[in-house]
C-alpha cells in the first residue's frame, strides 16, 4: 500500500506516470484492502459464535422445528383407535372362543421357520422402505426405532434367499440412509452431569423402585433411602447437577428413545423423569413395531406374555381395545431402579 501511494509519479527521480494516471490503481488497491479488512472482521465475529454456543442454538432450533412438525401432523391426522391385530384376517376365532383380541402367540413349524405375517394396509405411516417385506413377509425395522437397537437373540435361524451383489449393496445403502439418526447425535450431552440421589443407580442398594407398568403413586413408587413416603418437595428436586433442559433415555430392550423435557425454567426435575418416562412407555405400538424382521418369534411371544400379564383382570383396558404398549417390550424387567450415564451423554434406564 505504501509503495503504491509513494512511488511511480513525476515527483520521483525517475519519471514514470502522472499523479492523475496513478490515482485509479491507488483507489482500486485501497478499496481491495478495505474490503479485506471488513471480511476479516466478519470472519472473527462468526468464529466467536462457533463451538458450544452454536451447538446449543442449533439444538434449540431443531427441537422447536420438530415440535411444530409433530403438532401440525397431529392436527392434520388426529389419532384414531386402531387395534394391532385384526383377528378376522390373521387368526379366525372359533365359536368356542370368547370374542377377544388376544395378541398372537407365535410358534414355529417343524423346520424352525417363522410363520408369515401380513403387513396391514391400514398402517399408512410406513414408508416404502420399511414396508418392503423380507422373505418371511415381515416388515423391515421401523425407521422410528433407534439405530443401535439389537433385538434379544433367539435360537431360531432366519432363512433368507441369496441376493445378488448389486441388489444387496443397493438395499444396504437405502437402509443406512434411512437409519441416519441426526436427532440422536444432537441429543448427546458432552457436559459431565451428576444424577440426583433419588435417581442414582446403585446395584447393591436401590435408591428408587418404580413399576413402570403403573402410574406413579406411593404404593408403586418408593425411594427406600428416604425412609418415608415421598412428597412433592422430593419430586421437585432438579434431576441433574448442573441442570439440563433435555435428557435422552434408553433401555436395551426398548427400540425407542425416551426424550425427557423440562417443565419449569430451572431444568428437568425428578418428577419430569418419572412422569414422562411412564407416559412414553404407555404409548401403543403399531403393527410394524410387532411384525418386523428384527424381532424373532420368541421375542414376540415374550412381549405377548408380558402384555397378557399386565392386562390380566383389567376390564378398562379390555373395553378400550386391547393394544400392546411399549412397556410390554420390557417383558418381566419392569421395575425401574435408577439411571446411569453413558460416555456419550445418554442415560440408560436400569430395570430388574
């Protein structure tokens, strides 16, 4: 810049160009330098927004977008009761059996193969990838399941036809693309937090005991270390230190995440964890959650048994229409005894 403005004119010892002629290049170089300084300031201001601040703002924006999207879908398509099993299509009842909708107890044939099940045409929420059946007529793993879910192992082999390399690679690409869980990665918490004592998991001394099949009340939910029945002050304690606005829970037997959100400005309370965990597990499943290639017949039988045990003698449940709920996927491990934080910031539900 100094060289451009102080050299190359008639005032120099060596005559080159006139000052008026050099004015154009000088202004151009000066404007270029000024524009560069402006961009430098903008880059510095942008970099100051990077890191944790930008991540938190993006998470908040995505959460609000997802919340509004769910609200719009709920208004456009209000939920209607729909039984998971249509007995007239799958399991015709005889005249001697009572007129009840009982979840089918799957059995295998002599060759150890699974019976073929139909995917209900009425389940419109299944997309074209999840509706594509495997060799047994079962749907693929639903897209709303967590990507790292692995069904309990069974001893029944799954026989599938051999695919060509091209078909197999194409299906693998489509499957991996539909299983990308961006929301799960955003819900990971890098901050080290300590869970409240009432929710802390201690294998040898349970701090909380809660049967997830039933709504919380003093006979169902207990905190043994308190030595007394809990009160509203115990439930109003912050669930973590430092406080948190969102928690993502998971259980090895559950194919879904459970997202807990704060109901007060201070952060998530113990009551939020208990109530929202119960509410999420009471959600009724769809047909694709039960009849899919990921679950084996033995797993479906155990889920059906857990359902029958839970609804035994419950007339209100029968009148509303028998539906398997998410809590039935816990099988006989329905006693909640605490939370344990994982390395990526998720919280594992501990049950016995």
